[in-house]
C-alpha cells in the first residue's frame, strides 16, 4: 500500500522544494505537480515528488485524520 502525505513547503529552489511536517524535513521534486506552489502551501508528497497542491485547511485536516486513525504523532 502506498501513502501520500501532506507536507508544508518551507523553501523552493527551481524544481525542488523543501517540505516539512512534524519536524521531519525532506526535499521533493516539483516536476509533475498540478499547479505551481509557493512557500507556505501544502502539497501531497509521494516517492519524492509533490503531486498536488492543497489548501492549508485540507492539509491540516488530513494530518489530523492520520493522527487519529493511525495513531501518528505529528506536531504541527
């Protein structure tokens, strides 16, 4: 099973963004995203790629569901 995670963009350089959630930082490619994101946007991340930009409320709500349903500890 694959799981895509909403993460917040903290920095963008060219086609690479730094994303973060719960203190975990990662670099992801922006080559296949549906619309250009900006710093502060949430994106759905899977396998090192940002797949889709989502609004902040949707990102936070999805993370809340992960925390409740999967027992994940995400401090955001």
